[in-house]
């Protein structure tokens, strides 16, 4: 029973990191209709920039969680404004090729600036200990992440459903031409949505600094694979589906690692294959619009 409880807790905390990346990916696709392969790179950049704030600038960790993602927002703005905007009306393969090329560029930039080796991540003062749960110690920081994930979900829901900006975003997602006809500056709105999505992924990366143990140039690709699986099974464009899908994938991975280690790497893809065969549009496709 003790092991079962801790496997569940570990799965939920892992799922919340996936959710932070998948939420931005889902938001961008739901509005811009772009599948951004480079979204995981924002996660990686958020982690490295937060680390830089801690190690080289002497900034407090929580300030680094703010500063690092804000710097990534600038990267997201430049990418959308000068690159992605040119391929919105082209076929999907062109978008995928462009965003995949950005993955390679970002990886090389990280190697040039921070080196190709892995970097040890620091602990967070005040959240570095553990609590006794079900007879075993469980990291306090993981519990913190389990709280952050749902708070982000509630904040996104309130922003999209209750705010004026959220209504404008949903209107543009449903009918871009009609939104433009009533005076919405759609290109600027697209840029803002892309920057918000990049910020969400970067926040996930910054918060992952004490969690992952080692920062590597491949961490963006690792998280984006799970994020894409989550977006597919949850339903393209559905934040509700992304949250539940991330939670499920996190638990599946945790239980797979604990009880079926030989199938750990393939369980998520098996699940995605089953979902695509049974319900190709995902569980909650279109419910957020």
C-alpha cells in the first residue's frame, strides 16, 4: 500500500510538468492551428535561463522562475513574428519542418552557451526536504508541483472563460475572418497567444530545475514527446483534455517504471495508438471552443 501511494504521487507530480508544457502547446494549436515542435525547446531554455539566474547572477530561485520565462517570451515573440507568421497559410509539413529546424538551432545554441555536458541543478531553500506520507518520505518539492499544476489549470480556465481577452481569443480560434471583421487585430493576437504558450512551457522548465537533477540539451525533446501524446489523446485544442491526459500519462509512466519496467518506454505510445484507433479526434476534441 505504501508503494502504491508513492507511485501515484510520483506520477501526479510528473504529470504536472507535462501539463505545463502541453497546456501551452494546446493553446497555440487551438488558436493558431500550428503544431510547434520547438515548444519543448522553450521548456529547455526556461530551465537553463533559470539556472543561469541562480548560478551566475545570484538571483533567488523564485525570481529566476520569473526572469527566465520572461526571457523565453522574447524568444517566442521573435520566432512567431518573423518566422511562423510566414507559414500559417502553408501546408502542415512546412510548419513542422520550420519548427523542427528551430529545435536543432536551439539545441546548438544551448551547447554553445552552456556546453554540451549535463549540468547539476540546485535545490530550493524551504522546499528541499521531505514529508512522511504513508510510512515513507516523499519530496516536498514534488508536493509543491502537484499544487502548482491545478492552480495553472484554474488560472487558464478563468483567463479564457471569464476575461475579455479570453473571449477575444476564443472568438479568433472559432472564426478568424469574423474576428478580424469586428476589429480584432488577429496577427497581434496570434503573437500574444504564442508568447503565452511559450511562457507556460518555460515556467515548466524553470520549475523543473530542482526536479530533474541534471539539465541536458535533450530535455526539451524528452518532454515534448509526452506533451504531443497528451495533446493527441486529450483532443487537439482542448485544455481539459491536456490536463487529464497529462495526469494519466504521468501515472501510466510512474506505474510502468515501478511494475513493468521492460515496457516503460512504450506504454505511452501503446496508449496513443489505442486512442487513435478508437477515437482519432481525442477524448475532448473541440470542447474548449
